[in-house]
C-alpha cells in the first residue's frame, strides 16, 4: 500500500503541473507589464546583484522569490519562467512550428513513434518506426542526444529547411528527407470512435483554443457513422481555458441555461450562458471523470450535472474552483494569478481547502487513496467534506455536493492493477513502445487495425519476453507484481503496438475494451 501511495504521489506532482496552469480568462484584456521597480523585493535583489560576496544567478532567485510569494496565496497562483510559459501557451493555443513527430530515445537512437497526419514530416514520407541518424549532416545519435537537443533541431522558423538521414522501419538502407518546417496542429482530442452502432466515444485531453472546433469536427464524423448517444471522457484532463469549457458545455445545453459564473473581490460577478448553437442538445450523454479531472473539466461536468443534462461517472474530481489570469513580464516570463472563484449553476464552489498549505494540498490525492476513497463509494460519502449538510440541488431536485470536487452520479473504483510499481515504471521509461519497435513491427504488418484489436491477444510467452526485455532497465522486478498486473500489462503492450501501427484511436480502442467506467456509461445511456 505504501509503495502504491508513493507511485500515486509522484503521478500527482506531474499532473499538478498541468492542473496548475488553471483557467485563463480569455477576455482579450490588455495587461501592462508588471513594474516591481519600486517594491522591497526588487530593491533586495538589486542589492544582492551589486553587493553580495559571491556571484549569483539573480534571475533564478527572483523567479523563486516571486513563486514563493504566490504559493503562499494559493496553490494555483505561480510564476512561469519563459520556457515553461512558451510550452504551456503552445499546448493551449493548439500548435507550434516544427515537423510534427513524436519519438522515443531507444539505445541513444531517435525512433519515431507517431507522425502528425498531413504535417511536414508526414508529407515528406516519414512514418512510425523510422530511425533518425543524421540531421543537417550532423550525427544525431549517441549518449549526448537529449529531448532539448531534439526539440531545438526539429523546431524552427516557418518554411526553414531540415535535412534528415533516416533508416525506415524494417529497412537497412538510409534514405534522405528534405523537410520544410511549418505549423503543426496539436489536437486536444485523443480519440473519437464508435463504441457500438449508436454510441460514440470522444476523449478530450485539455481545454485548448481549438477544442470546441475539434469536438464539432469529430462529432460530425461520428454522426455519419450512426451516433445518437455519446460518452465524453475527460478523465485525466487538468483543464485549460475558461471560455473553451463554456463553449463545450454550450454544445450540450439549450439557450439561456446558466453554465457557470465567476466572481472575486476585484472581479464582479460574470455569468456565462448557453446559446442555441449546440450540436448535441438532445442525445443521451455520459461524462467520465476521475481524481485528475480539474478546473475546466469540473466546470463542464458541474454544469451538466446541475442541469441534469448528463450522468457523471467515475470518481470525485480534483477540486479546483479558482480562476487564473496570466500577467506577462517583459522578459518572456509571466505569473498566473488567481483573480476569481467559479460557481456551478446551482451556486456551489467545488474548490477543495488549501488552508494546510501547498504541500498538504499536493498530498491530498494520495490521502484519498490511503483512506480508501478511490476504491469505495461509501468512503466518498463518509469524507468530512461531504458529510456536512448541503443545500445545493440540480434542476430536478437531486442533492449535489460542494467544497471538494464534483462527486459522480455513478461511482467506479480505481483498478489497483493499473497502479503497480512495475506498470508505472514500464510506462514511465517508455519500455512498452521500445519493445514494440524492437520485437513486434513485423507482426503488425500482418493485421489491419480492426483485425488486430478484435483478434490479437498477447500470449504468456510474449509477456515473459517483455519482462526479460524490461529487466535490462528496471531492476529487481517483483514476480508478484507481474502476476497481479498480468492482464493490465498485456493490455498495455497490445495498446502500444496498436498505437505504433494505427495511431491514437487504435490505442484507446484497445485500452477501453474492458474499461469498467465505459461499461457503466453504456448502461447509463442505454
């Protein structure tokens, strides 16, 4: 149990980095660069810069000082250095300038695992499994190859050229590709496919500027395939833009329904209402959430729950009810400052307490696991957050809870086989992908996507081969954990093979095949 708690805690810290970007108000307000020249912090830093006994990196101290100040206010007000700010904004603005590939570094060689369809690399002919050995006549393999070096090489100005020497998957001879860098779209939809003849599935990973357009496009395609009901998966979605959350909620609601409202000491109440432009206002809807669904995800789930538009399935969401706005500095850095709280249509705030400080706040998800909340619906309701009387109700009069996330209508316990140390390590070290590249590429050529997903099963022998392969990097593999997570390890291996062969849809079709939350969702919309 302690080992699992540690695994969850490490995962929580990574997820919190995504959740911490918060909700950015997109009201096109022009904010002047912040001037700290007259305050004590700037004067102290200036004294250090010109009088301290040793040379120091004042910029680093300044960022740390500002961040510590903000973190004493709340866990989601924070300082963003230039590189982190650029990364976040690219992620939420839906694209960057580059060539459009995903990769792993396998034995000091860059191996492409995904190629953005119709992006520069795709149009040039690169495909998953290809190995990059030279870039612009320079060796591109070896122990000094890092993700930072790869990013610097692949990204650049629009229309700039990149010459790559590549060994295609399954080949021994080198081919050369001259690729012109261009804008690469980053979709916020991970998958969209039909679960059965009349029920579609869409998974959204973030609430970016393109999310509503991506959703509309996917929904239109699925309607052609027969979609009448929908399962919307926002598990693991740490949020994004406030106006994107309201735009997506608008797809399901009718005119003049209140979606959310925000207010703060310096921010007057602002109401966000649905229009009559939604593309799925009538069909049955199930929304999947979990403990990593936060901010914009909770705005969407809270609105649909309060207005009785959808059944919410899964586990209690993260509990982030604060709104941030981004204030830039002149050096390319910025702060995300909490300026308001948001409230669901029934009037509830779902922000969990941060009175115990940032560290306690970050530990809260691990504490849920230790208390048994992730595995028992009864533990949810016994939690002190929800044991207090509440006066919040949905449109039909159902009681709903406030003060610590969105409580689902249908509880689905966490699967402990997904939280073994072994599965975490194999995933974290990209060993599933590496094994598929080294051992399974010839097999994939014998299947279509549908045949592979429906008919291929990972054998015990294949699993044993994976464990032997993993033992080169993961020391002291526990045989008991292999037995406990046997089915999950097989599913993960098959899913990563499907992803290398046919992309993200194939990956999620494989992962979701026996997902209990999706089974509950299908029952609910039936």
